[in-house]
C-alpha cells in the first residue's frame, strides 16, 4: 500500500508533464495511409525511449521503421508492450472543432488525432514506468516495446519482422495498443480481435466518361456493372453469399456466452449515441446483440466512387467505378481464404472484369479468459475503478494480435485510456484527462503484481 501511495502521488503530481509529452507526439502528423510524417514521428518515439535509458533498435523498411526497445527490471519476468505510432487520416477536416494536429485541452479532454489511437497509450505506458523509475529507481520487471508505424494500413511489414526477430521481443505476456472504459465507466478487458480482409473492387468499361445521351442505351455503364457485382456479395437478410465463406467460422463457446451475459446492456447506448432506430436481423439487445456484434463475420461497403457527384446535374455515363470493402473475420477464418473465395465467386458469375486489389488483412486472434495474466490485469483494476475489469471475449475491431500471438504463444491483454466517445478514427478524437490518470494507476498495479509473480 505504501508503494502504491508513492506511485499514485507521482502520477498525480506529474500528469500534465506526461500530457505535454503526448501533445508533442500528437502535433507530429504520422498518417500511414498517406505516408506522411512517419519517419519524423518514429524519431520522437526513439528519443522518448532513450530518455528512459531503454536500449533501442530501429529496423527500417520502405514505409515506417519498426522500433524495438528493452530495459531490464528487478524481476526476471518480461512484459511486452505493442503499440503503433501511425494514425488515421484526419479528414473530413471541416468537422474538427480545432485543427487535428494542434492538440488542445478543452472541457477536461485532450483533442487531437492520435490522442486516443494510439499515441495516448504510448505515453501512458511511459508515464507509469516513470513513476517506478522516479520512486523506486528501477522497473519491477523487464519491459520491452514493439512499435510500428503501419497498424492503420494492416501492418504490412510486421508479420515478417516478428517471424524473423521473435527472439528480440520474446516475453512472458503482452499488453497491446488499446483499452479503456465502457459507457458505464467500467474498464473492459478485450480478449480477442476479429480479423480483416480489405479489398478494392474496380470496373473500367471505357477510356473516358461518355455523354449519357450518346452511350446510355448502347455502352456498358461501369457504375451499374459494379453495383450488380456488389449485389452478389450479400442478401437482404445479411447473409454473405460467397461460397465457402462460413465454412471455418467457429461458433462462440458456452464460456463466451457466459462472459457476454455478465456485460451491461449496450442497445440503448448505441441507439442514443448513433441515433439508429433498429439493429439488423431483428436484434433488440441483450446477449444475442453482443454476440452478433463480435462473433459474426461481416461484409461492409466502406465507400463507392463513380461518375459525377458534384452539385447540380451532369449527364455522363461513368467509365470507371470503384468500391472499398472490408470483411471482418472471426476465428478460424483467414484473409487469404476470403480473397480467393471472392475472386472465384465473381468469376463464376461472369464478373471477371471486376479487378480485386488486396489492401491489407489480418487473421483473428483470441486469448484464454482464464489465463493467470489476464486475471492479474482484471483484478488489478479494482483498486482504481472500484470494480474489476469486465471481460469481453472478442471485440469487433482488428489488429495484429494474431502476429504476436502466433510467434510468441503468450497471453495478450488490453488496458488503456480510451472511452466510448473518444472518436478514434473520426473527427474530434480525444481522451479524458481523468481516464489518463486512471489508466496509469491501473498499469502501475499490473506492473507491480507481475513483477512479484
């Protein structure tokens, strides 16, 4: 108790210094989709780690360096932090109340792109480590960092790197990039991520757009061609029609259902926050809604582009059409299988003129809810939040958990600064300063308990 009081005292006294460090990181754009500012951001990260006497190794590639850092601690146990320093594009810029790369504190929140996803969690990890280094002079266990700059574009180089350098990042457990509280302000332990297969479909029927009066009745229309192809993928009952798509889907276990039943109701919160009137497939709430949210694979049209979409009218027949689609995958689906199934399905139905560009993907991953490290992380939250963490066996998003888990065979936990209205990937991304201090207090308790196991 005396140690925790000292550590909490440090965190309370130096929170704004850590927020200033986060603000420096947020102010550096690092948009992997545009390959903007990634090298500059990686240099800031390296300096932050070296400032804490971490041994740092930098592995360059053609997009963004992968950073591995290590500092020895009191215990022989090793904890790995996986984080990423790239962010989503800030557009649409006109919806931001303040510039996305000019961090600002407003109403007890820090606003800026990357404040939540994922730069806030990077500096929060360092903040917790600073408490130990200042108050104890050493870390309670060995700490390693694995940081990349391509997570938002499906971690192009990470799998090969981890496969080749597994010894460098070998650890006993891992805490990944994200985490936070739910709409009731109770922290949530997410034990898995869905996978993803992200593709772009393109159709080109002519070398230029044509006057619709000339070509409307005699030329093929790229927009219609794409719409007809898209119409094959999913029916109005939300069933994905690609043959073989569901063959490897693993249904949720009884343990999964048990954990989902313990979680608070989300239906009303979703309806209020997003102003939706109904859920798909007649779902109304309860455990069935929560199971469907994360244990069912999806096929989502993320965007469609074709022809003229400006103000007023323009009578053209589009020569090109494009759509971006993500498939969220559940255990035991693989993105390469879905990619092959999609190509075969379009070809069989006469759409071999629709090109498929694979933009990235990752397999799903799970961690055992009864693992001792998971229980340590869950129980350590009680002193800070008044309750242990709620356990969610899967979350709907995707990330590189599978890459780390396959290579290292270690439990992966979540813990962080997020909250439901943090607007990650959206305009006005933010964190609450109160969540920031709580996440750091939670982490110092995890580190102390882990070092004593």
